[in-house]
């Protein structure tokens, strides 16, 4: 059963249009919201598992140790990886000028998390001087938080979009760039050049990032490391662990140990 501390649908009717609002939601069901936009900026953080935020610019994977910032008026949808438990902080437009102007995944930290837990209890937003000071701490933490490269940029060329959708449906597909170019009806050199121009990543790096972001979601679901490696097209578990550590700086086991409620044993087979 869902647990709302504040109904986000009432935000635009609040008496104080310059006050942040906090929401906590707990549900036994997967949360899946269609693309939408609103005037408020939104900081979203899962308490368990992970969420995937989709925008026209790409996707952002957000494990429970991080949060994602969505600026005002940015169309976005959310899909939780399993039953949703998470929170949101809504920031009115007047307070968003110094905050990131495009979606970004941010490193979580103990100060921000503690402040958000307190703010989520304010039914009517900050009222006392102490509450207003804490609200400013939240804004400062959003503004200064370090970004995390957990996004997958979306190409805009229709042919590249077809390739991206096909790859996303089967990340274990081992076809090389030349084969994908032939499948999409374009020259390999054109595919290579346009992928970099539109996503900032080479085709190879884009596919690697897509696989590793999928791995984060699978780890959050407590899937076995060997299963993840094979499902994502790696030759063996060692190759997967090496690629994961190169990008994230830790092994899959060390990554899971950092997540909230990490008491679940990471299975190796």
C-alpha cells in the first residue's frame, strides 16, 4: 500500500510558492509513470533497489545510494526496478536558477539524506526559521553534489535510434559496428561519426555503458553475477567484473555491499 506524506498533485496549489516540498512513497508494486513534466524541479531518490528515469535526451539509472535531479519542465518518466520505495523533493522554479539545468544523477551523502528525511515530515513545507535553514541546506547540497556518469545518451538520428532500441532489447547481441550499420542501411563510417556527434560516446563505449547500466539494475534485483555477465554478452564472469571495476572503481560484490539493506548475499552462480 502506498504511503504518501504529501500529495504531489497539490503542489501547485500551495500557499507558499517558494517553498520546497517533500514526498515519501512506499509501495508493494512496481512504479511506472508515463512521460510528464511539471513546473517544479524534482530530486528523486530510491530507498531500495533502483529506478530508471527516461527523457528525450536518454535514460538515467539511479541506485539507492544516489539521486537524480530533473529540472523544471523536463519531460520524464520513471520505472522502478521492483516494488517502489523512495522519496522526492520538489523545488519551485524560483529556487532552481542555481541548480543543474539538465537531468543528472548525483552522489548521495549522509547530510543530504538526513535533511530530506526531516523535510519529508513537513506537511506544509518549511515554516520555522530552522526549517527554512534546513531547506537551504538541501538546495546547497543539490547544487554542489558531484554528478555520476549513470546516464545513457539517446541518439537523435532515426537510424541510430533503431539500433539503440534493438541493442537495448538484447544487450548480449555481439554484432559489430559494421554489421549494425548494414542492418540500419548506413555506412559504418557514418554510423561511427554520428554516434559520437549525437551521444558523445563511440558506438563501442555506448554499448558498454548500456550493458553496465543494465548490470546495476540487475545487481539491485539480487541477480547472480554469472547470470548477469552471460545475459549481457560477456564471455565470462572475469571479463564482466573487470569491465565493471574499470568503470565504477569497485567489483560487483563491493558495489552491492555499499547499497542500503546490503544484507542480501551476492550470489556468484
